[in-house]
C-alpha cells in the first residue's frame, strides 16, 4: 500500500506514462501503484492541474491492460450489479463511504481545491460511476480500503500480479 506523500516521480516513470497514455501525463505527484515489473499502474495527480483546472481524480489508472479490463467490465454492465449490491448492503455502503473519506484524506496532502471539495471519484460514496477510478483507488490504497474497487479487480480479466506491459519495467525478473 502506498499513501501520500509519494517519492518524486522519475523521468523514466514519466516516459512510461507518456507511452501508456499516448500523451504527457499532467500534474503527476507520485506513482501510487506499480506493476510487478515496476512500471506505473496508478498515478497520483494534483487536485489542481498546472493549467489551474480542478482535477478530482487523485488516483488515475494508467496501465493499458488494467484500463481495458475496467472498460470491458463497464461494457458488460458490471456497474449495474455493483450499484445494486451497494443499494442492498448497508455494510458495503458504510465501507464505500469510508473509501470516499480515505480518498479525500489522501488527496488533501496535495492541497484543497474549493471547486472539488467533498468530491472524490468514481461516484463515491453514493454510487458506482467509473470502475477505472475505484480500481485505481483500490490498487493505490491496497486491499480492504475500497470494496467496490476490490470487487472490480476480482472480476477483471487483468491481474496486478502478472506483468503484461508492452515494455517491461526495471523490476521484471527480480525477486522482491
């Protein structure tokens, strides 16, 4: 689990992010989760981008295979099922609210932005709106913090435990 503050982002990380996103990454304040090979999987983004735009998505999923897997789940209507579970399960709602609060606390390390006060990402805490956002949070915060993100990762065809990067990172082949 990686929580703020994050170590400085390296030029190598920014190069990988540029390749993953197809554009330069904006407002990156840290790598919040990495592939087993060492490449970024989730970045932490400043709550206000360099151009002044408020940006509520603090944990941003960048890994192409992970984003494709979340898109596939969304296309298969997994959000409808997760929203139904959220509506029916009081404990799940409480844990999802806690995830929302944890997200806001993490982002607050990098400044408060009045325009996005109380807004996290992915529909938290009331609904499931974006699996990319909640999965990114789950990967960054670790298991047990975001129950909907954890569930999305369980359902996904992609796993954070197996490298499928186009360009393996610096840790591929190393034993931790």
